[in-house]
């Protein structure tokens, strides 16, 4: 049985971060197929958003996006991008001095949360009025 080491986890996290930035670059490159642009853009925007769809303070579910959804999205997007282009995007990602952020994705996530709160409030209002 293989034991997870701290160095191995750090390496995995570093590679994940590099792939997210490479996908951010890929989503803006005209040579990337449009389907791959769509997936890469969504995954990168979500991963680079300063706000999570499922906040980390929620037990178990809070880390589900970080440990499952983002890596699976990265794997899908990487498979959709030609290998030579992805290698180029990874090299470019290594050269970036700072990590980009996605304010647009943050705004969308805030919108989803506000819509969920509105639906919950309406549901509660109907239940209270029905008595």
C-alpha cells in the first residue's frame, strides 16, 4: 500500500495550480477548440474564484469541490486540448509571476447564493402564511 507523503501532496497541489493557470491561458487562446475553451474557461474561472460554491466551513461538502470537482474538471479539460498546446500553456503558466483571479466567477457564485436564499425565503414565506 502506498503512503501519501507531505511532499507528494505538495507536488500534486503545485501541479493542480499550474494546470488551472494553464487552462486559464488555454481558454483565451484562439488555437484551443471551442468546446475545450468552454470547459477550460469554466474550470479555471471556478478554481480561480475567490469564493467557493460550497463554502469550506460546511463539513465534508465544503472540501468536495477542492478535492473532487476541480481535479475532475481539470482532467476533462486537459483531455480536450491538444497535447502540444497544453504543454505550451503549462510552460506559460510556469512563467506567470502572479496567480490570476476570476471576479466574474465570484459574481456568478454570489448570484447563485442570492438566488438560493431568495428561493428559500419564498418557500418559508409560503409555509408560514399557509400556517
